[in-house]
C-alpha cells in the first residue's frame, strides 16, 4: 500500500492568509487544489513538503465571471464546471471540450483549472514509486544526476500533460499570479519554461489567482484534439489546439499549439504566413500539418512509441483545423 508522507496540514480561509503562509514557507510548501495529481505524487514521494496547503477553503478563488473584456476564472473552478457552463460551451467551445476530456468524470469534479494549468510534467521514469525509482538510481528531476530519456542531457524533458493549457495558449489567455508583494498578469504562452523539473515561472510564494480568456477570442474558430490510449481516462500522449480568427471568410490570424511531447507546449511558428488571407480549407489544413510535423519531435518521455506520436502530429493537426472549420474529419 502506498502511504502519504508526513506533513503539516494548512487550510487558510482567505487569500491573504494563504499568501502570508506562502511568503513565509513557500519553499517548504505544496499547494493542493483538487489533489488529483498532487496526492498520487505525494504517495510516490515525488514531493516531500513540510506543509501541505489546501486551497479548498478560499472561496474567493472559485469564481467564473463572463465580462465584456474577458471570461475570468478563479483557479479553484472544477473542470466539470468549465466543461458544462453554457456560456463557455458557446463562446469558447475548445476550452469546454478540453476540460471535458481531462481524465474521467470523478477526477474532473475534483480537479481544478488552476491545478490543470500548474500540472507537473510526466515521465515514464518519474511517475513511479520510490522503490521503482530507487532501483533505477533516480533521475535529474528528483534525487538523481542523469536523465534516462536523454542520457547526456542537462535538462529534464518530461512531458507537459495538461489538456487545458494548449487551448488557453491558442485563445491568447492570460494568467494572474499573486504573492504577498502584489500581482502580475502574463500571457499563458509565457507561463511555461522548457525544463520539466519545474516547467513554469512560479516562484516560491507565488499562486495562480485568475485565468482570463480575452473577449477577442469569443468569435474565433477553434478545435482541440487529443490522442490517448483509452478515451475514458488517460493523459494525452499528444494534444493539438488550434484557433483562427476569420473575417469575410478568410483567416486574419491563427495559433496552433502542439503539446504533451516536451516540457512546455509548442506554439508552431510560421502559422500566420500559412493562413493569412486564406479560407480555412483542406489546403491550409495540409500546410499547417506539414509545418507541425517538421517542428515536433516527441521523445520517449512517456510510455508510447515516439515515431507513432510523431506521425500522429499531422493527423491530429488536420483534425483540429477541420474541427475549427466545422468540417467532419
Ligand atoms: C488517472 C488520472 C488521469 C488523469 N488524466 C488527465 C488528463 O487526461 N489530462 C490532464 O490534463 N490531467 C489529467 N490528470 C491530472 C489531474 O487530474 C488534472 O490535471 C487536474 O486538473 C489537476 O487539478 P487539481 O486541482 O486536482 O490539481 P492538484 O493535484 O491539486 O495540483 C496540481 C499541481 O498544481 C499546483 N497548483 C494547484 N493549484 C494551484 C494554484 N492556484 N497556483 C499554483 N499552483 C497550483 C499544485 O501545487 C500541484 O503542483 C489525471 C490524473 C489522474 C489521477
Ligand atoms: S525526462 Fe529525464 S530527468 Fe526528466 S523525469 Fe524523465 S528521466 Fe527524469
């Protein structure tokens, strides 16, 4: 049986109390929202914090506000609510779809959008028990000195595994980060860094306090496609988010994001040149698929064949573009 390590349980009732705790003990604290990823990781001794701070008592982090400038979501909003909220389904269908494809129903009821954005990276050699990892000699991400995926590598290349993050990037969403000193807002596209040991810009003491999708994304044509072994529950082994703005039947701009292959989602370059002034048709879908195929190189960081995942990149890009265009694939 896998047990939890010892920790001190802290359950603040206000954001101020929470940020005060993080200011004093951020480096020794694991923040837990729904706990659907953090708790299994604790049982695997991937985290051994002195304090476990549960966000569940901070009611002010659980809002959804559909306002003229943006859809604003508190980090504690459950994924099941994001998936089912009528205005989100109407205005941002790819966001509702991605949230509805995370794990299974129970996990979407517990799992939050903030936890999904801040989800730890995943790797075959990391998401294992302490006994398993010890037998292997650990790895760079925790307690070891080598990477088993890239043996001479200096950085962890564990896979970013959040379904919602690539969609947020495709829609130009922003994230608010707070600490006791103040708040800052950055694009979700700048939230991630290419190191799987800690793949986002959060520092000890920081907390995600809001995720906002701009009103400008409301009219975008968007799609989200996810490849996973079992459609009922698994993490993605490849995910593709696409969003395009159309005017007079042709594309004005677009974003294409491929994820679950490296430590941060990859925004495909050259997309604007491919789509600008063109209808969202099969020729554009093929050109975007070719660009993504050229730029994406999955590694054996998750337990699925890397060549297969690479060959699925253009397939899933075409499907996402067709979905955005409203064409059956
Ligand atoms: C069987 C199984 C299948 C799964 N399948 C998927 C899947 O298909 N797709 C997917 O995306 N996920 C999947 N997950 C992972 C997880 O369930 C979801 O990502 C969920 O959204 C995590 O949210 P949470 O609130 O439970 O996060 P938690 O587990 O509470 O936290 C996750 C991480 O986020 C940090 N965190 C949480 N909130 C904040 C905040 N406000 N500010 C800063 N840091 C914060 C925590 O410290 C922790 O590091 C799966 C999990 C399981 C067990
Ligand atoms: S990619 Fe390498 S360093 Fe990162 S978790 Fe996997 S084996 Fe460890």
